[in-house]
C-alpha cells in the first residue's frame, strides 16, 4: 500500500421522515502520514503548511499542529484506551484548496507491523466548527464474523436534520485498487440515513494530482456548497430541524434562571 489519489462518488440517502438522495463526484488524497511533507512536494501546485492550489495544513486536523500526526494519534488513542498499532498509517482526506478546507470526515487507516488493518480513526467535523474522533478498533466491531463493520453511538451534533439519539454503523474494508467506505445512521436499529464513498485508486503523482485539480479545481468549496444546497432542499421538504444540544442547554439555563428570578 502506497499513497494515492482516490476518485469516484459520494452518495447520500435519507429514508425518513422524507426520502432524499443525491450523488456527487469527488476526489480525495490518501497519504502516508509520516511522508506528508515530501508527498506535497510532488507538484509546484501542492505544498505543506503554506498556500497553494492544493496544500496539506496541519491545522486542519485534531491536536497540536506543531506535533507530527503520529504523535497526535498516539496521544488520542491513549486517551480513549485504544492501542495504536505500530505499522504504517494512511489518511484519507480532503486537502486545502486555494486556502480553504472543510472535511466532513477523514479516515486514518492504521496498520500493524505485519501489514494488517488493525484500527481506523474517523475524524468527524461539523459546520459548527466542532470535531470528534471515533476510534474503530476491535472493541467496536459489531460481530466477530464481520471484522470491518463497527458500531458506535453518535456523540456529536452534525446535521441539524438529525437528532442525537442515534448510532453509527461503519463498514470500512481495507483500501486497495478500490476503496469503499459506508456509514449508516441507525434509529432503534434500523437505518434512517446512509452515506457511501466509492472510489478508484491512482498512484500519487503530479499527473494524477493535476488531472484531479483540473476536474475539481476547488474541491472543498464544492463540499461546503453542496452541504448548504442539500440543507435548503431538506428544509423545503419540511424535514424537522433539531437544535444543537449546547443551544438547548443554554435555553434551559435561561428558562431556569428566569424562574429563579
């Protein structure tokens, strides 16, 4: 396994309370986290920690950007009582394009010394500026016979059109010439929403990056634009809107304070 560019589609399907579905083409970078500064020298249009058409900025991911990503992963894994395997780690993510980045989800594929995929970190961001890490390790496997299917309770408000009382099911087989990443949102055990990445691999190279940039010149702006466009469609379909939990707590505190006065 080596660094790559993955190109394909993202499909979202909402099953209730209103059906809603869309598919967008996209590309993502798949980078060996220990080689990122070197990998971003592949083209005059790419760079590390400075403005360019495509750039990797350490600030776009969790933890102290002054520390190597491997150190940040090790510290976060220890905090969540997860054993970080000692092999190579690859990050599937959106880069920064023309200075702008938004990553709804980045996936860290963590291999052991024998080359076996042993753990995955899903780094999730919402449009409220918050992020949360979901470690998908052996203790989150849904069933022993399905080693790449993980289930975790939802712990962060993401879409205002979904409540918090849900579970996530991740289906994440090891990447190869094809990469598939599937996530379902479960309400009392049944799927009310799912999202699927279906991607094909190209080796990391200047020609591959240039082809992707010509096709998607400002990938992350397209991502955030699509999020808001689809949100408008859901609003017009009268899909219920759920208040951010922090805002609900503020309102409850204000109400209680008013009663106390």
